[in-house]
C-alpha cells in the first residue's frame, strides 16, 4: 500500500532516538517509539493522507489495522487517528470485531481510552440495539482493557448517558484492585457529574466504591 509505505518512510526519516527514550520511559517501556512528537506526527500523517486520499477511502479498515500491527507506537497512533477519522457515521455492524481487536492489541491507556470513546462509543450510537450485548460481553471479559472500555465508552454522550448502565458497570467492577478499573469508574462518573451532579453524588454516597473511584467521581462537584 503506497500510503503505508510513504508514511513509514517519512516517519522513520524523522525519528529522534533521544525523544524515543523519553517516550518509552513515560509509557513504562511497553512500546518502542520512533521519538516523534504528536504535532509532528499528525502533520506528517495529514500530508501523506492528502496524497493518498483515494486509496485510503476505499480501504481504511485494512490500512488502519496494518498500521496497528507495526512495532512502534507512532504507527499505532496513526492507525487510531485514521480509523476514527474515516469510520465516523460509516460504521457497519461487523466493525465491532475490528474495534475489539484494536482494543486488545498493544493495549495501554492511551490507545484504549481513545478507541473506547471515539470508536466503540460512536459505534454504539449508530447501533444502539447492540449496546447491551456488546457491553455485557466486554464487561464480562477477562481482558481488563475491555472491562475499562465498557465503563468509559459513554464519555462523549453527555446528557444522553445511560446512567443506569453506567451504575451497573460501576457496581460490577467496584471491588477491583486494578488501578485502571478504579480510575475508569471515577472518570466516567466525574464526566457525567457535569450533567447530573446530584445523581452522581447520591450514587457515590450510597455504594462502597474504592477510595480512588470516590475521589475521582466527586472531584468536580462542589
């Protein structure tokens, strides 16, 4: 694929090992990096996108996944940027398979949180009849990142948030000792508290969430 080849060439030509070491340390050495900062990476991505728009439009799912299978984190980030840019309002039912595959591959908070909010969340807005089935599957999974996704997928929903479902997910996972689950519960509740502070306060005060989840949930409520 010409787009991937050209993008890879340009990214590798702009690699910075000193920056890469700093990035790798920040991400707990879970991934290799080229050392390209976000603004520069996005500028390179846009340039190559504009040159290969027709190729991308007809094959963006395959291209996104191929980028996601490469070694360095910058390629994963480009794959996520591409799928979110291209798939919006163009979902097909089977896209949940690709979304799940990306959520459980090279998983860390940066990729999972973006995909959960902008891919999973928007997919379920287009196919609301799939919501309970998908969230139950993710929530019951042994994969912690799918559990986290089931908790935070409504971050972009604002007043359309299904508060009963959010509370159900919090109840299911509130005893978890996993930092990323405790943080997700607090984050999801805090986000929704902008629209229903009394409801979130009442829920937090009536259940025994972990201290981290409680603090995060109530942080912006006065």
